[in-house]
C-alpha cells in the first residue's frame, strides 16, 4: 500500500474512534451532571485525560501506518501528518457532538453551570 493512502486511511479510522471516545466522555459528564465550574480539579483532570487519549491515538496511528507501508519507513513529515489528521478528525467529531448536545438537545445546560 502506498504511503499517502495508508496515512489517510489509518488516520481517518483512528481519528473517528478517538472522536467517539471524546463524545462518550462528554456524554458521561452530561449524564452525571458534573458541574464543570465548581472547582479547577474536574476540568484539569478531564483535560489531562483527553490529552493522554489523543497522544496515545496519535502514537498508535503512526505505528499502524509504519507497519502498513511496504518499506516500513516514514519521515518526520509523514508521521506529523498522521498525528495531525488524527487530532483534527477527533476534534471535528467531538465538536459536532458538543454542538448538537449543547445547542440543539439541551441549550439550557450551559446556563445552569454558573
């Protein structure tokens, strides 16, 4: 398989999976009715969790692309592109879910957080 095809296929799949994980975390916070603004511990903890998840997804994507490519060599640009695509797709999926949840499904929830 050529490099560009492997990069986009693997990055898209892992980006979608990571985005779905972010959606599940957001839904979990919403369903448990966690007040995000009560202290700094909750938002910082969730931020660290999300950062760890996206870093692990990027590393796994880069390893998968390197295994998929025939000559098993990727330069820095291709590795960076793989991680970037994973992050962008995950943020896009999570952003769409957050928009639907807080603007269409339950717009009053954000007002009640203060």
